[in-house]
């Protein structure tokens, strides 16, 4: 017990001695020191500071208010707030001083004055620090610039390839929507190019220079969705960033927020999204403060929102708020005349990325691609082209190159719209696709029936039956 009391007593003595010694050391090292009372009147000034200020007799300044002697001093602010100003630049006449100001306390936080030190009497001493700060600022600006570039929309309407009536109508509606500032709803199957169209609309609008922020709603965990969109206030919950975190609405302020697969948004978050759209204001998680934003929302879905509304899985008021300017993007099977142009553009991009030679198409290859159902739409077409470009050594791609890659099942009757579903007898459509697939497999197999059958996933006898039914010659040129 006695040893503990002795330790506390020694610690108190060491602390008082340290304070006294440090003050003396600091005074000797700095270029000047001064102290004021609670009314910001000068009570002490050392000789070095008097010399800097050109004061010969300290009695002429003791008791005077600090601003009368040093007009730009902030010592009164330190006394009033009880908060230090650890590093500042102060002008005195034609000279500049680097200074620090510290409040003085008595007892339990009672401010009794403040002391100030002139750290440097020339700004030259700060050059290394300023240089380092400038480097950090430049690095930060570079990172911010790179981030801004990543948030810029890359695509324009010229990159939404196609000249079919369906695509021309999509472009027309897209350009019209770009001139307006209303919410847009893009509807279409997965892989049809909804984000590409959203970026094209953004780039053709008055918001083109502002951020384009894309979020795949389906990829955001439900527990994080609210914070992802609306941000988090500082210290909102245990583990939260002390500085808080901006949500996607704040990041997209002034620009466009693209919400892909919006149908997957939980009902609880839908209510906040509706308010954000109607009032153009957000409330970060854990905050009572409402923040105004200026964001144009482009939503996209591959699901039937009307049907989800009837099932109470999507808010009807949010649906009507999103469905201001609806644009339906057709699936690839309904714009088959665009396949050739799409293939040319994609093969050119593949050649540029990979360094492989530019490929060309034989008519039979295009016929086979047009016979395919394309459930993955334009995205699937790109994947198939890339795979074939990597596997084939030929410059001119034939049907055989694609028959080895395309699955057999989707080479069936196309699932067109209700109006086009019975464009021709089902049997004729199936027969045409089967004939093209078998011929392509026989080409790849070099005319060997057993190899072609394995490739097609059927028995050799079944292959012979199919060839007979479809009128395919036994001798297939290799």
C-alpha cells in the first residue's frame, strides 16, 4: 500500500517537473513566447518576441489587449473556446510567423489564459512540410481524378449496334429521354444491353460531365442495402467509420444513378427510394439530418414489375414513379438482322484486346448463329465469339467452328413474342435448326458419324435416323 502511494506521489512530482522543464525548453527553442489572461490581456512576453516585434520596453505592452499589439493574433479565440490552435501562419507587418497557441487551465478545466509561441519567424522553414503536403495533395487529386474517370459513362448511342426497326425505335426513345430529366425504366431480358443504353442516355444528356454511378441491386446484401444507397452517419453503429460514408445517391449527386435489377430491392428500402425520388433528399443511416441531392435515376429490370406488384413483392407507388419513361429493349432473337453487324464489331474488339487476327464470317456460320435462340442475348453472343476466336485457327469462321461451342438444346424453335410465335410451323423450324446443327457437327468431325454423334449427345443409330429424316447426304465434305 505504501509503495503504491509513493508511486503516485513520484508520478505527480515527475509530471510537474516535466511541465516546467518542457515549457522552459520550448521557450528557449522557439523564436518568441507570449501569455495572456482570461481577458486576452498580455501578462508576459519574453525578450526574443519583443525583439521580433520591435518592442524595447515590456512595460509598454503588459496589461494591453493582445490585438492592440499584434492585430492578427487569435489568442482571444483560444481563451474563449479553450481549444488550441496548434499550427497557424500569422502576419505581422511585412513579416510572417509560424505560430502555435495553447490554452492554460486550472483545476477542472477552468481556462485562466493562453500561451503562444513563434515556432519560426520565416516561412522558408516550412518549405519541406509544404512540399510534402503538396505531394500528398497531388496524389490525392490524381486518385480522385482516376475515380472520377471510372465513374464516367463510356458508351454512346453509336455503340448500341443495330439497324433493325426494333433497335432504331429503342435509340429514338433513348435520345428523347436524354433530353428530359425524368426517371427512366429500362425493361428487357438479361444480356440485352440495358446498362449500355443507360450510359448512352447519360452521355447524351446535360448531366454528361457529372458522375454515372451503377449499382446492381441483386448483388448488394439486403443488410447493407440501405447504407449502400443512402450512406452512413459518423459513428452510426459499432464499427462504423468515424467520418461516416457517402451512399450512392450522394456520390451520384448532379449526375445519374443506374439501378440495375431494381426488382430485387427489398420492400423496406423501396420506401426510402420512393422518398428520394419524390423529394430529391436522403437521410443517411443513423442520422436525423436530411441531405438534398440532384440525381436522375435510370432503373432497369429483367423481371415483370407489373406482375410483382400484383404479388405484393414490389410497391405500386414506386413502380409508377419509376415507370415515367419506359423503354423495352428487344431480345436478340427478335432482331436477328443485327447479328452480322454485332459480330463484326465484337470480333474487332476481340482482336484489339487479344492481339489475335481479325476474323471474318462464312455465310453458313451466320445462318447457324441466326438459327440459335440466344437465351443470353448480346452478352451470350459476345462470349461465344470470344470462345470461338480463341479455339479456332481459321481466319474465316465457318458453321463448324460454332457448332462445337453452341449448346444443342437452344437450337430449337425461337420463343418470340406472341405475335411472332406462330410465324411458321413448329416442325419446320425445328427441322431447319436440327439440319444445320447436324451438318455443322459432321463438318467438325470430318465426316465421321461416331464422332459427330458423340458431339451431338446422341447415339450413332439416332444420328443415321435423323440424317435420313432430314435428307442429309451421307457424304459430307470435310
